[in-house]
């Protein structure tokens, strides 16, 4: 007699932590250095976290073969990549195309952010604020302080900090060069993305189809859950897009039973695939773009990669966070006369062979960022305590 119980699809296969780790590292170009150019890598990764100036350069050094800081600097100066607020209301370095598309995608989140400051914006017409701020910032790049003071002329009783937030969230403001250019310094000055790229101000960009962005996210950060992507984008209610795409995706589970989606043809290396050491900067998107970060950060190290709001630079050994590091520049980069060094604090013991690999990777970093022959004689990597 046939069972009357409803048909149930076969349970999705489980991806153990190491398999999930290796798949993610492969998407992030961290299992072996990739041969693509810097611009293509920035596009593939959907941008680089860039609260500080140097992290995008460290991120690309860890991922690309033969990367030179000048390559990204040239893209910045030619306006092929830009620095602006997008995902999670933080500064990212994006290709010009993604800056337009992704800022449009997350604009609803920026609008909600303004709502958190509504008590300081009593009587402020946000439409007029956008017009005034755009005209002021497009006439020449301005500091946020200058933009705020200009808006206070119109609304003297408004909260100054709230006016700053409203301008930053309402308009797609770009940090203009020389800010962000390797080897140069400059105050943060802002103009609109339209002005910086030479686009008509009335050419209102449309957000890309969310399905398209889901597929790109999985290509760079998968296998991933709906909540993972929501954390990455700072958006909510993405389940519907994943459900539309489900027939064309592979579905797995992690060890906690969370459903993970993935592209059928994306790399999922064997869990035993070697993962070489990598020095990652503070706020690398590898560590920030999933709801469950245990695919990279062991549970026992939760909280060890930051001090309050300040994130440490992290060291991956065998694919997982194993320590933190800092870069001590040599005299050619404004140091105090000592050769350039990378100082590492390990959270756990590693093998002698792994320690040699860490030293070699650290010396490669020094050579890439400071030039050949700039490290300390006999090795520019020191093991010590830096988090104190």
C-alpha cells in the first residue's frame, strides 16, 4: 500500500567546516594567488573594505600574483575605481560600475539609517538638503565639516552630526584622490559620484536586479546562507530572491543545519587542499561578510581579532585565523631608521614548517609594499606580542 505521507526531498549534503573554509578561500582568491588584474579582482570581490587607506592594497597583495601597489593607485587616479560608502554603511573601494550599481542597491538601507537620526533633523527637508549638498560638493570637493557648515546655514537649529549623516546617506559621496592613493596623503574630501565620473546628475541609476547580485555574492563568498548575504549587504528580506534562484543553485547544509546556497560550477576544493599563510588587513571582507564567521575564525578565537571597534590585522594559517600582525615601516616609508618588519602574535602553536611559510609570506609582503632589500637583515618577520 502506497504511503500517504508527503514526498520529502533528500536532505542537503553537509559541508564540514574545513570544506566550507576551502570553498570560501577559493572564491576569495586566497588558496593560490590569481593572475587577473587588480581591476578585475576588485570587481570579482564586489569591492574591498576600505575604512583605512592601506587595507585595499594589502587585500590585493594577498590575492594576486605580482601585484604592485602602483596598479591600484593608477586605477584610483584614473577614476576606474573609487572609494565611497556602500555595503554596511562603510567605505569600500569599488570599480566605477559597481560604485553606481551597488550604491543604488543599498540606498534603501541608507534611507533607513537617516531615520535613526530623525530627532536631530526636525524641520529639515531631505530633498532640499540633497540639492544644497550636491551643489556645494559638486562645485569643488569639500570636507564633511564644510558640507555640514553649509547645511547649518539653512537649518541652524538642526543637530550638526545628524546633518552629516543625512548628507552622507542621501548622496553617493566619493572620497576624491589623492586620498587612497598609495604613497600619497590627503584629507578626506568629497564630491558626488556623478561629478567624479562625469555622469549627468539627472541620470538616476537603477539598482541592479537583486538576483544578479545574489549570484555575484555567491561567486565571491559562497557557499552562503540568506542571512550571510544580508550581513554582507546590510539589507534584509533577501529570502525571496534565493527562492527564485533555488532551482539553478546547489544547496548544502553546515554542521548546524543552516541551509547554504552555491553556484553549480563554483570551486569547492577538497577539505585537505593546502592553504598557504596569508596576511590580511583590518576589516578584510573575508571576515565580515557572513553571519557565521566560524568558517574562518575558530570559535575559541571569537573576540580576539578586534579591540572594541578597532579590528586587528589577521594572519591565516591553514586557512583559519591563527594570529594578528602589524607592519613596522622602514625609513623609506617614514619609519624610525630600522628596516621594515612584520610583527606577528600567534594565538596558537604552529609547526616549524608553517612558521617558515609565515616568514616567507611576511617577507613577500615587505618586498611588495616597501621594495626589494628593505626588510631586516636575516628576515623581516618577528614573532612577539602586539595586542597586549
